[in-house]
């Protein structure tokens, strides 16, 4: 948890550094613990763009899962549907929240079962070339 | 004079307490009020046709399961990472409220029916449902039986194409309410909130019993 906070803090401080392009700030990353045999898990996170240009979250990778996709849960035709987003646009000076029942990053085929208190490693790859690593804490239900 | 004051004070307190009890009791809500608060009640409960499903312990299940107690049914699947665990967690909080308040917990059963029987075996459902609450039941069975059962309850589901085993299932998010006669009594609308669900449910129960 402490390590996770350090990473978040660093990613927020980076815009103040000499690296002008590093303008994305991450926060509130978490997953809810799933049953041991569950192979998928949803990650929730807040992404803020403190820069002056819009940025796309182009892909997500995780060495703890086979694949990662950005999903939006929507209500259509009376059914809850998960829509796959090829990328997620973060406008300049705005914050996009991935929350339960809204958007999430779905990690599929987890390499092993993750319990509450553990962390899943994840990389967010942005269109400006920025790659941010997040260690996502698993919370108890 | 003193006696009069005492009598006035006592009766004021009594009236106040009576008012409080009436205000705090979630009874006497009309169906319109319940609907506005998230629980739709049918004007006339709808009887259900016989069905044949399998529980998480491989036991055959039919309409007898729904007799003599109230039932909440959620349709979902274990590969679903967002809405289903969220709803199961909300149901568990709902059960927690009934337990804490000592109201209607004993004769309320909660069931998850899988809309993905191809992947959700009874063994998988046992672990999944038990993870959220040991008392919950997880039902699966033949696709056609699940489809017929869901259709009676206005629950729709559809498969989205995917690779091999990595497909997603769209499904209605409503939680179905069945009365002790085994009839489709109403449904909790999306989005769900454990507090208002418990309040609405207690209101329905207080007028039924």
C-alpha cells in the first residue's frame, strides 16, 4: 500500500519536473477481491490530465494477467452490457473516473488468484508515449 | 394544576412517540411510492410455470423451492467482473441489514441464476456464490430451462461474440422478487442500493404478513 501511494504521488509530481510531457495523474486505484477461481477482475482508477493537451489511454498491460481491456458497462435494450473501448480519451485539465457500474479495466486470465491485501501490477500506456505503472491493491468485499 | 401539566406532558410524549413509530415504520407505502423508490410491484402477482434447474450441490430444483418463503433472484454469471460482483456484494449488504434489524431474514432466500451455464458449472457456482454469502443458492442447468425461467421473469440475456471461452454476456440487472406462493411479485430496479432495497422489502413484507 505504501509503495502504491509513492507511485501515485510520483506520477502527480512529474508535471512539475523537467519532463514536460508527463502530465497524467493517477489515483484511487483498486480492485475488489473475487472468488478464488475467478479468472477475471475489474480494476477501478481515476485518471487526471493536468496537461494542456488531450491524451488517450491507448492500452493497458499487466504481467499478472493474460490481457487487459478498457470496458464500459452500459444499459441498453433493458440489459447490462459491457462495451469494449479501444481507447479512452482524457481531455486536458479533466479527470475521468473508472468506477463500479461505469467504466473499468478488465484483466482476464489472471496468472493466479489474488487475495485481499495483495496487489496486481499494471501498466497504463498513453498516446503521448507515457507509460505509468500502478500497483493495484485488492480490497476486501 | 400540577397534575394537569404532568398529564399534558405524558400525553404529548405518547403522541410524539406514536408519530415517530408511524413515520419510521416502512409500512403503508403505495405501489407507486415503492416504484419511485426502486421496487416495482405487479398489480397482480404472476404465477410461474414449472421449471427444472440444478443447484450448486447438483440437486434438481423445481418451483417447490419458491414456496413458503420470500425469494430474491439475480441473474448473472461468474465471468462477469463488474456488475455481477457489485450486485452480489449489494445483496450481501441487504442481507446484513435484515439480520441487523432482525426483520424477515429467516424466511428470505437469495438466489443467483447463471445466464452462462456453459461455463458456470455447479462447482463453480458453489464457490462463487459462497464467496459472497454461504446461505445463497447458485442455480444453473440446461440453457433452454434457464431461458424459459428467465423469460417468465422478464429477464433478458444475450451472448456477445468473443474468442473461445472469452465471451461476455449481456443481461438484465433487475433483482426479481418472488412471494411465498411462488409468484412473480415484482422486481428491484437498476441501480441497486442496499438501504433502499431493505426499506422497500420491509414495506412489502409488513403489508403482506
